[in-house]
C-alpha cells in the first residue's frame, strides 16, 4: 500500500506547526539545546561564585546588570541562579530533550508506526512547551528576580514573598511555567504509551521491542502516575500564594516582624507531594538514557544485549520501587523514624535491579566486536557514570549515613552524575547515533571524539570531587562556602571543580557546532550507516513523511548481530521490505 | 566499518576508566570529615566505612571486568561467537542480585539501624533539654533557668531586639536563659534539643557531631546526641532558608561538667 497522504508542502505545516513525530522530536531537541545554553551559562556564574566568593567581577556585572551590583553577585540572585539552573536542566533540557525529543523521534520508527497515535496532540504538546520556556526565562526580568527557593520550591520560603525576594512574581511565573510543562509532558507520555502499546507493526511483540522504546514506555507510565501529585502541589502552592489558603503554612509564622494571619497547614505535605513526583522523575530521566546505552552498545559491540529478559524485568522492578521510595529525600525532615527506616530498606533495594542493569550493560561487551564510534564512547561513559553514581546512591539511601550527607555536596555530586551525566551522555550518544536518520547527514566523528574526551574527563573530576566536599561537610546552596571554618581547608577543591567544569562547558561548543554544521554540511548518510538491526534503519535517511512506503513486518528481536551465515553478518528485525505486503499504514 | 588503528584508542579509554576508578577509590578513602565528636557520630562514621569497603570493592571488580572486556574485544579481533551459555547468564544475574541485596540491606539494618535508634529512640531521663528556635538568619538557644521549667512562647510576643524568641516572661519563662547563636552543653551527657522555627524551614546541623535535623515551622522537632569531646564546634543551617542562609552559623560550646555547672550558675544569676 502506498502512502495515502502526501507530505504537507507549506513551510509552516512542515517545519513549524508540524504533526510529524520526527519534526516534533527535532523541535524538542533543538529547544532543549537552546535552553541548555542558558542553564550552562548560569552554572558557570554559580561556579565562579562558589570558587571565588570574595572576588569582584566588574566585567560580569556589565554583562548581567540585574544579577550583580558593583561587581558582586547578589546572594538572592545567586539563589535564583541555583534554582533556575536546576529547574531548567531537569524539566526543560533533559525531560524535553531526552524523553520528549528522542522519544518522539524514535518510538514510531522503532515500533514500526507511521506516526504517533495522536499527531495533533503531539503538536500541541510541543507548542505548550514553548510558552513554558519563555515564561521561565522571562521570570529573570520581573521585579525581585526569578524564583530562588530551590528547584524543590519548598514552602514557606516559596509561598511568601516576605521570606525571599525571588518569591514574588518570579515564583508565580515559575509555577505557571511548571504547570504548562506538566500539561505538555502528560500529553506526550499518553501519546508514547498509546503508540507503543497499540501501534506496533505486525510481529513486533513486546519482547521484540528495542530497549530504548522499552525504557521510554516505562518512563512515560511513571510520568503519568507521578506528575499529578506535583500538579496538585503546584495548584495548592499557587493558592497559598494568591488565594489566602494555607495548605502548606502553619499558624503563627513571624516574618518581617509581623505575625501572619491564618495557617493550619504544614510544609511537610508539600515535601511528600513534591517527592512523590520528584523521585520517579529521576527514573523518568535516567531509564531512557540506559535504554539508549543498551541500543548503542549492542549496535557497536556487534552482539545481542546480554540478558534482554532480565533487563526488561529489572526495568519494571526499578519502576515499581521508584514509586514507593520518595521519602528518602526526607530522612531528616522530622518524619516518623519508623517510616524513615521503611524508606531506607526499600530505597537501597533499588540497587539490586540496577546492579543487574549495569552488569548486563557490561556483559553486552563480552565476546563483542567493539567499534569505537562517538556514540559508543558516550555509551561506555554511561556505564561508568551508572557505576560510580549508583554506588554513591547507596550512601544516601542508607538513612543513617544520610544524616551526615543530606543537603551536602555529596548529594550534588551524586545527582549530577545520575541525572546530569547519565542523561546528558544519553542525549549525546543518541545524537551521534540517530543524527543520520534525523537529518540524512553524518555528524563529524573527529569532533565527536574530541567532544567525548573533553567532556568525560573533567565532569568525572568535578562530580566525584563534589562527593568528597560533601564528606568534608560542605553544604549545598551556600552563597559563600567559606562561612564555615571547618570547610575552609577544603575550599581549594571548589576551585579545581570550577576549572574542570569550565573545560567541560567549553567542550559543549564542539557538540553544538558539530550538530548544526552537520545538519547542513555533514557527509550524506546512507539508510543504515551503522549496520543496525532494529526497524529505524530500514527506512531512508532522513526518513520520509509517514516513515515507510510499506511498513515492514517484524520477524525477530532487535539485536541479531553476528549471526553465522547471515548476509552482512547480522539479521535485520524486518525480513525483507518487499516480501511483506500491507502493513499497518 | 572496522577501524584499523583502534588499539591506541582503546588503550587510552582503558587508562581513562582505570584512572577514574583509582581516583574515586583513593579520594573516598581520605578522611575528609571533621573529627567526630559525638557518640552516635562514631556509628555514622562506621556505616560510611562499611559503605566505603563494600561499594569500593564492587566498583573495583566491575571496573576491572569492564576494562578486561574492552581490552579483549576492543582491538579489532573477532571472537568466533558471542554465545554465552544460559548457565553463565543465570550466574551473571544471580551474583549481583544476591550480593547487592545482602550488602545494601545489611548496611541499613545491621550497621545503620542501631545508630538510627540512638538518634530517634527513647530519650534518657538524665538528658539535658535545650530549646532551639531558628529564624531568618539566627539561632536562639533557650534553657529553663532556675525553676527548671521552660516558659511558653507566642508568635505575637516576638520582637527582633528585645524578645527574639517570643518568650512569655510572665510565668515560668521569667527566668529562662536565652542565648543568640551559641549553645553551651556539657561533655558526656545526652542532649535533647527541641527544635522550633518562627518562619521557614531550617535545618539544625552540627557536622562534627554528624547531626542534621530539619526544623519544620508549626511543629516541635527533636534531636538527640551525646558529645564526646570538649571544645567549640560549628552549627550550620543545612536547609535553604532565604538570602542570608549562607551566614546562618552558630557555635556549640562543649564544656567539662564542672565548667558547664559554673557557666550555668553564672547565666542563672544574670537572669535573676
């Protein structure tokens, strides 16, 4: 059957208000790159302040007049930078880049569908993200600046403008932008789930799905289950701020020498609602990167992933456990100590399925035939980051050691390894891997390898050393870490970490240049430049509107590499395109 | 597709990965923390020693396996088959599952739980009770005074200069001792700190004691510790509480029991 609908011809329908999942995926990825430029810039300002808290920066004061006063970064603006860096990175770079971006692009191609289940909903989900991004960025320019209560936005700090300059209009915009984000992300997740469950091509059973799609399915289910709690929390916080309610405000708060009226709520309620989302959200971000790592390691290791079934089971166990351990962010919050122990037991149990995932990734190199492409390098980097970051997580998951490590730089180092590096490397590996399919051109391998080396070495120095700062007692979110005498003897590490991160940040210019240069000038790509076996490699590069002339049917799993007697040494998931009439078009 | 000169590249990657592993293990082994000065703090440190030993061992083993695979299968040679027997696959899963479960849960239950109990368990009869009120951006320590009874506190009585904690001086609060940003305690005796906040979330953190307890406005929290060494220690706010969060520091002065009694008598006299 030939394609029923011709591709839309007008520029606006093709590139702007497109319902094509591939275009929407690319829009998300480019939006994420755009937002990352801001978030990385803010992190540089943060690192300058932490490493050299006593220095004046007249030059930066000229560049960012709202943040600096006579060359000194204002403490409340420092907190805005920390808050916005975290919020934008988690929700507007990793969530929309890795999950929405790569998810949109790759799911229909990997399951053998012509598009997402609801293309119009898909377009809407992207066009809701755009105002959300603009609102977030605009909040820097309102009186009293952007939200400054941390990405966790704990009340009462985030509820009362008297408590913190950033808790004025900036915090309201933050909540509205987050609400739009949640609407968009929920629409996207529903689309992903429906597409994966209902739109698979003939022969594509669940246990023939490539692992990237599996992880995106699980991430989407987690997102749909967990985000409503944050939606509720955001609405209640908004009402506390604007509507004189007191969901999160107890009686008798004294701020600015005045006793606040009303009350009767508790900030702990917000913490529970926030982390009921916040913890699964970590896995929403990490799992797709793990999935990409499996696909990349299998393709460039030229062998099937090790233990496909145990991997799928482990992913499911991780997902279930991730929903019932949110309290490990609150060991020191004053909650019932028995509850704390429950959360601790369940939390460290997650290391069990995660160890299986990590060991299966490693064993996927066993008797492999490794091809060191840029994508593979970042895939290997993910394995190392999961190892170091995951084992560090055990220190925080154990409630007793968390008493010392909570809210310290140990936590900052840990979550940067897991939801910064694992996910960031997932996006890089995915870019180098699928770029040919996205744009019909190859990215420069030479620049890609340089990008890997200049990123991997400094970020591991920076984020592993942050763990040591945490062991030395350095607390997070401090405008001036030298306030405390016990921390002074290890302040030199902050300087080293800052330099390392400047190198890593500069290295990202290589990626951005490579990405946009290759889009127009890269070498033309074949349909299957990496000799991949899964379905996305059976269509042209770039793949056409509606993906295939004839949707292929699937006869085997996605990783049949190095099969004896097979032509080219591997067996594609689809038998032959011509032999399969019809399809689900 | 096979890259001809890959050996050099794979060797440099192996060196990078081994370097990261070695850096991690060596760096974590350094004793960075301020010297411990509380009873349960020694237990917290013991948990971290346990975690260092176990997670460090796992990291080294896993890294060596990864690096070995890179060395054997990364230099362009072609192993005949990728097949691995089902039996080996089962062991490959079973060992991490059992190993991780044992190591992780033993850490929480056998090593961690008894220490958790020391902090959150029963408060001994002879514990010294100190009442801490946190506010943006200072600590107020309160002692019951000569009558041994704490007075009540009311938000409406708070006055930044004269009555920062909002203490009702009319009843048993008349002789309460209130200190700003410093707390005096004797060595060797359990200290039960009652925690309140006037405004936002704070966290009562004494790194040398391995104490960290959030303070939730609207509730009276608690923490319990026994200092083991006399001296002066830093008190930090560990929960973001506003623009002055970074300078919300205080002092904990630990005296010998005799010194403490002398100090207390002097303070009691001052109030009366």
